[in-house]
């Protein structure tokens, strides 16, 4: 397992402040809301490995760490599933955090993508990998993310390459970048293809260093403008600060799926042109143990024989030597370019000369075959044009005959249609007359019925008027009776009120008399009591007076007794008078009460008599009203009988008129049926004539088609022979080129060099340079790139393949074939003559390139100044 790696150098990372800031979007408005042309995924857990790989292919997801399609990686695991799946977020180069930043900002999507990739690859274990030697971070890296452990890779730069080498030493380990896993999760959750990539924008010229999610196809200048430049940079690097490339034209350098960083720096020390000072730092820090300076001098002096002893092909392009060089020599890029360009010179000079001569001869033969193919293409197009004109002439004659037959059939059908319309018009006129007579009879019957209805309504209105008059009289009589009853009731109430007032007055008088009698009795009683008190006082005074004699006292006492007896008599008389007065007052009150009772009885009797008279009047009025109602109903019944009689007469008249109209309709239908039969017979004749004309037209077209097919078959056979000759020459040239470069080559037949040709037979083995030349070549680790299906050899875009053989585009019309000029054929076939450079045509021919880096891919292009595709 990857642990601590001692080789390499310790670098100051400079990942802040870009890593701690939020992940920002810088996307093209045209890509917002873009979805894949497939139904969205309902449940991510229900996806099968094949469905996940298909979804990654439809989403065009590319692994940013090596630029390979994610679908190809997952599909390769179907046969031999890996034991361990590593989500790569190491980012061990300075400034670079385009994998670690999205991992920390989108842990849920990263974990979901890793889980889906683990299921698709069939891996038993999965984990994230990050770089441990990050001491200047402002954020913490968790030990687990959504249940997945985070493996910290220690060691010196290039730790990511050394870790990948250690991982890939086992065949059961698969590495995938975190950015590709996030894109896979988005494709599953939101049905979105990959339209963006994660890019770190940093450097001492950047005003706002950050990690951006940038739309694919944007220019480097737009990305720099988004983050802001505090001054014009002297050097712009696309890719990592160690393995990236310097670009000059930022307006035309585009962001691709494998673009991981855009760095802008103030000073470019390489432009100063310093020489080597012999410090040997590059030798000490090379992780592969090479001598970069000796290789650099061998390239400058063109000492090709030294390449084999110096092992230049083992360079991994990590950029450590260039970083450590105090003279800022471009060691890494020079060694890489030399390893690619001058490898054919590493073998025997004699063998190379023989192979070169054989290659030149094969190139010349290929050029002649291509020129012959070009002439055959011109003849092919001219012959096709002549065949097309002849076919068009035959088709035009057949179409003219067909059109004449159609016109004659149309004329006959038009005449039959005119006759049919005339018969229909005659039938319509007869039917219209019958309809008019029927409508007149209907109107007369309706008029008679309307008059009977008016008479019925008038009789009903008269009867209703008489009944209404009787009803009004009844209501008036009832109102008069009710008034007399109410008057009697009012009189009775008035008598009651008068009796009540008299009773109240008598009661008051009785109460006043009783009060006066009581007052007189009270006065007499008070006088008696006063006399008794005076007598008692006089008696007491006399008893106290000693001058009086006993006789005087006795006499005085008798006098007092007489006075008391008199007072008692007066009190008794007053009491008797009071009782008599009260009795007289009560008798008067009772007399008044009796009078009130008699007046009430008389008033009630008068009210009862009035009510009886009112009931009798109401009964008489009701009888009169009922008689009027019976008379009204009799009059209405007579009017209704008259109306019903008129209605029956109206229905009889309408039925008679309808019978006449139905007879006219039947006659009209018979006439129309006869006219329709005649027209249908004409239509059948018309269809027969058109079918006959069509059969004749199709027969002539079939004859023209067969003639054209025979002519085209002859033309295509001639072109196929020229193609076969060109293909054989191209195969010979490719084999000679492979032998010259000293690498195995797979001769791809059919749809690669000559589009439209059949694919090679399954199981056909590759043709190696040693088999072609018979000379031994240096053994090298080569990873053959597969041929691109649908056009071009391996490594050639489909557009280039269509340009090489435009006439073989599958399904294209014959008249739209493009010509391949002789200049293009010569340019594609002629070998390059520059000293020390391989033939450009051989690189364009799609020969597989060796990849000694295996799982490690640096983020730069093969040529300086290109983008990081």
C-alpha cells in the first residue's frame, strides 16, 4: 500500500486562499439546464453496473487525472473487477487544489459518485486519497467522508505519481479523479452531461485566487478575467505549476476536461537564458534516478547514441528537475520532447538507414496510390454525374407520361362530377318546392290554431274577470262585517272602561267616608283621653290641697266621675257614628259595582249580536263568490273544448302536408341515388385509369433504377479497386514507419484509413516492426491505443479521416462527394525532412504511441504553446 515516499522534493504548496474559499461557478449560459437525451434516473441505488457505465458514456464524462473517458475505465473492469477503488484528490503540486477543493465543498456528490463507480467497477473497497504534507491550510480534512475513509498520502513531490505507481503495481487497483466522480453523481441525480470542469486559478498576478467550475470551451483569457489580474503576467501556465505548460495565446487556448489549473506569474526566469552551473540538483531530486542535465546536453548536441545508456525513455515529465534548476533550464520539457522525437535514432544507424529507405519507398508508393485514388475519385464523380443525368432523363419521361394519364383521368372524373352536381341541383330544386308547399300548409294550420288559442284566451280572461268581481264583492262584505264586529267590540271595551272608572270613583268615595269617620272617632277619643287626664290632674291637686274638706273632695270626685262617664258616652256615640258612616259608604260602593256589571253584560250581548250578523253576511258573500267561480270554470271548459277541436284540425292539416313532402323527399333520394351510382362508376373508372398509369410509371422507374444500379455498380467497382490499391500502399507505408520508429504496430484495416471498408478479422495479430524489417529493435513497454470506430486510425479525429477519404462517408449521397486534391494527398503522405524530427504524416497516420508513464499523465500537451488537452 502507498505510504511514505522519500524520493523527490518538498514544495511549499501555496494552496491558500484558493482552497478555503467557496467553489464558484463560471459557466456559459447556453449550458445551463442542458440534460441528456435519456430518461432521468429515479433511484440511484437500483442502477446496474452496465447502466452506470452507459450513463457515464452518454454524459461524456472524462477523468481529469489522465484524460480518459470514465465509461471506458468502468467497462474495462467488467471482466476483472478491481479490489480497491481510489478517488484521487492528492493535488501535490503547488497552487493546485482543483480536486481537493471540490471534494471538501461537495462531499455528498463525491461520495455518491464514488459509490456508483465502486458498484460499476465491482470493487470490494473504495476510499479517498489526499496529500498529507499540507501544512498551510486554513481548513481541516476529515478522516471520513460520507462513510468512506480518507487515505493521506505522505512523501515528497511527485507523491501522486509514486502513489499511482505503487497502486497500479497491483492489477486490482483502479484510480479515478474526484472531479469525474462528481460529474457522475450529477449525471445520475440531475440527468446532466459533463459541460464543466474544476480549475484552480492562482499565481502572484491573480487578485482573487479561487477554485472555479468552468464551462468547457471557454478561453484561458476569460478565466483569468473572471478572477482578476492585478498586473499583466509575464508567464501563464496551464496545468500544474510543475507539469503544466506555458501558453502565449490565451485568447485561443481553451479549457478542456483535463484542465486542472490556470496560473499567472509576474516573472519568467526561463527567458533570461542562463546556462548550467553544474550544481547537480536535478540529478539528486529526480524520482526516477536519471541524469537530466546529461540528457539535456545530448539533445542539444544530437548525440542520439547516448539516449539508450541515459534511459531517456524513463522520464515521467514531473518537472522536478526544471523546478530545482537555479538556471531555470527547461530540462523536463526538452527531455520529454527528445524522448518522443529522437527515439528512432537510439538503435543501430545501419538498421535505421535501411528502415528509412524502406519507409521512403513505401511513402512514395503510397503517394502514387493516393494520386491514382484521387484520379479515380474524379472519374468516379464524373461518371456518377453522367449516370445521374441519364437517370433523371428517364425518370422525367416516365413522370411526363404519368402526368398525361393523370390529366386525362382527372378530366373524365371532373365531367362525371359536373353531371352528378347537375342531377343533385335538379333534385334540390324539386325538394325545395315540396318543402315550400309543406311550409305554407304548416303556416296556415298554425294560423288557425293561433286564432282558436286567442279565442280560448279571451273567454278565459272574461270568466276570470267575472270571478274576480265576485271575489272583490265577497271581500268587501267580509270587510264590512268585520268592521261592525270590531265596532261592537270597541263599544264593549268602552263600557268596560267606563264601569271600571265608576268602580274606581265609588271605591275612592267609600275610602274617603271611612277616613272621615275614623278621623271623627279619633278626635272624640282624643277629647275623652284629654278630659280624663285633666280630671286626674284636678283630683290629684285636690287631694294635695289640705284646705278642702272630705265632702268637697267627694263632691269633686263625683263630678270627675260624671265627666268621665260623659266622655265615655261621647266616645261610644262617635264610634257608633263611625260604623254607620262606613256601612253607608260600603253600600254605595256595592251599588256602583252592580251598575258596572250590568253595563258590561249589556255591551257583551251587543258584541255577540254584531258577530252573528257579520258571520251571516260573510256566508252570503261566499255563496255568491262560489256561484261566480262555477260559472267561470264552465266558460273556460267550453273555450278549451273549442281550442282542442281547432288543434286536432291543425294536426290533420300538417299530417297531410307532411305526407306530400315525404313523397317528394323519396323521389329526391331516388334521383340522388341514380346520380351517385353514375358518379361512383366514373370514380372507379378514374381509379382504374390512375392505377394503370401508376403501374406503367413504376415499371419505367424500376427499369431506370436497374439501369442506374448497373452503371453505378461498374463505377463503384472501379473506385473500390483504386481504394484497395491505396489501402495496401498505406498499410505498407504504416508498417515501414513502425519499423523505422522501432515500435510494434497494429495494422488497422477497413474503416480507419479508408472509411467504409470492412473491419479487420477478429483475433488478427499485430504486425510489428521487427516482423516487417527483420532487424532487432529495442524492447519498450508500449500501450497500444485502440482504433477509433467510425473514422481515422487510432489517434486521428473522425473529421481528419473523412477529409482523407471523403467519398466513403457512410450513407452520404453520391452527388455530395468531396474531392481529395493531389496536394492534400502529397501533404499527408510525404515524409518530413526536418533534421531530427519524425515524419508529420506518420503521426497523423494514427500509429500508437508508447506510454512509459502507465497510470501517470501530466497535464500538458505534446507541443509547447498548445492547450492541456
